[in-house]
């Protein structure tokens, strides 16, 4: 996600049976994922809050079709952080894979997500 938080919109693209697997934090389902994101959004406006941001590393995005189901998206995120209005710094990186399900109504839904191989920035 970008610097902006829109928990309500994110919830509309998360499949009912979504599973999220994090290389540091473990596994969670749809409700916990949505609640965690909403909590993070709610904390950001405080003057001294940590304001993390992730950005796609250039040249890393790949998308593969899964006929009859959807697609897999993968790449590398760079993680930036800053406290309050302080300077932003590159803090780390991680790989991600997202299995997208194409619903019968033509909407893309996040079905399975992996955030793995977390490492310090170099």
C-alpha cells in the first residue's frame, strides 16, 4: 500500500477466504488482516507516529496468469520509515507474492499473500 491509508477500499479487494503469510509475523486470515491494516491507518495521523511506506523496487514486478482462476503477482518491496515529520530512511526490503482470484463479477480479489525474505536495506 502507499502512504495513504484506505482500509475500507482495501477490504473490498480481500477475498472472504484470504490467507496472509508473513515471514516475521506468522499467518492471519481476512478479518485479522483487515483489522491490522485499519489499526495501522488509525495510528498514522498522530504527530509523533511512525509513518512506514513501502515501494515496489524497480524492475521486480512480475505477473503470471493462472488460467481459469486469476493471476500471481510477485516482486520486491522496499520499506521506508520516518517518525512524525522527521526524515525518511530506507529500512529494509522483502519479497511478496499475491494470488489474485478473478471473481464471476469481474472483480480481482486478493486470495493468498506471502510477505517473505525480509532483510535490512543495503
